[in-house]
C-alpha cells in the first residue's frame, strides 16, 4: 500500500506539472486559438490524489462492464431553475439546447460557461437549455413559447440540438425522438396515457426556431451538436455528419439563421490535442463534459460567434471574450432579420 501511495504521488506530480496539464497556449496549426484553462495549475496535490483514489474503482471496473451509451435522462421541469434576464433594457443572448449545454454537477454544459465571455453590463446571457430535451420536446414542453413571449429585436438566440433526436419517436417511454430528415412528413406518437402527438422531422423543428425568432426581429444562430468522444485511428468518429449535422446546416440556411459547425470545430481541436489530453474534458464515458470540457466548448462557440460577418457581438464581449480569435472556416451565413 505504501508503495502504491508513493507511485500515485509521483504520477500525480508528473501530470500536474507536465505540458499536457497546461493543455497548450495555442490551438491548431496556424490557428491562434488561445485557451485559458490554466486553472489546472492550481489543483492541489491532495485533490489530485483524492481524484485518483476515486477513479481507481471505476478504472478497474471498465474492462468488465458492458459497452453502452451514457445516460441521457429527461430532467424534471419542476426541479430545473429557469434563468431570467438580469437587467431589463439590455439585449439578451438566449441559449437553447440539451444537456451538452446545461448539466447538473459534476457534469457541466458549455452554456453554463459562456457567460464569462460577455459583459453583463452590456448584455444578458440566459441559459434556457435543459437536459434530456430534443428539438421536438423543447417545443412540445412549451419552453420555446416562453422564450418567444420575451424575445425582442435586439436579442440573439443560439440553438443546438441533436443528441436526443436520433431515437425512435416513442423511445423507451421518453417520447422525444424526431423524424429523420428535413421534410414535411409527420407521424403520430401515442403516449402511455393514450394522448397522441403529431411528430415532425428534425429539420422542421429546427426551421421553426429560426423562422419564429426571425419573425420577432431577433437573430438566430444554429450550432451543430458537439461530438462524442469516439476515437478510431487517431480521429474523432463523425457519425452524425451525414444526418443531424447536415440537417442543422440546411435548416439554418432555410430559416435565415447563421450556422456554426461546432461538431467539426471541436472534433478538429480534439484531434490536435489527442485522446490523453481531452480525457479530462469529459465527465462520463463519451458524451457529457466536465467543467474543463464545458469551458473548452464555450470558447469554441465564442470563436464561431466572433466569426459572424462584421463581428456583431463584439461590443458585448468581456475582456475574456475579446481574447478569443474568430474561426471563420466553421461559420456560414449571417442572421437575417424579418423583412
């Protein structure tokens, strides 16, 4: 046991002060994508050893556990805090999505970190994302309608869905899957209580976000879903690209929303860092981010927002936000206003 403690101590110290722990100052080949994740410096030795001790039972269990997807529970609305605008009279940036934007501790979503990139004296940042929702159920729950009531011409809406849309429309009693594709086809989902719901395609729901935000005079931006931590031959597997990612891009174009290919942006940065360095970015096997990963993904979103034509959100950024370099190669379109 003493030998194990000594080895754990040496391993913890080597990691704490290694280049990997610093995560790098700049990201990418020729991309000045500065990260501010230096708080890893400040992890104390005792916390490091404690974390190692907590992880050991889990690591030994991995080889004997059956491979399966991460849990994607539907969060109880009654227990979810609804964020409101902090200051009336200011524009508001609304964030709409699932648990990759907002999760309960110890997990964390990128929309919970993005507020630090904006100046609260100039803009409200309101995270309305909620775990377990799809493009369909965020609307059928009435959550989108509540945003529309308050939406103003000076407001911005960032929408990201996909993780919970891929299942069958009545999947495991969750009733959240959308139909695949972009078309106008529908299907009827009969729920356990006998009620029925007309279900549309993923593209239909996404277009509805864009057209209705535009009708209120607000600016809409769609993000493709953040990738899973699935590796093959040193690359992130992009199995969603021909479906949900492409449909998000097409829906943005059709509804007058700008588009940030967050899926590809994050995947490319993961590949530059490598599997070992992004492991601390995840709080579960492959889906949900840790606070470190949430910070990383939020910075990617800001890099996309800064690349919108004319950098329209620049005036609302904090010093931290202004330090993010735009990544225009992942951005298409510009938010259109209603005629």
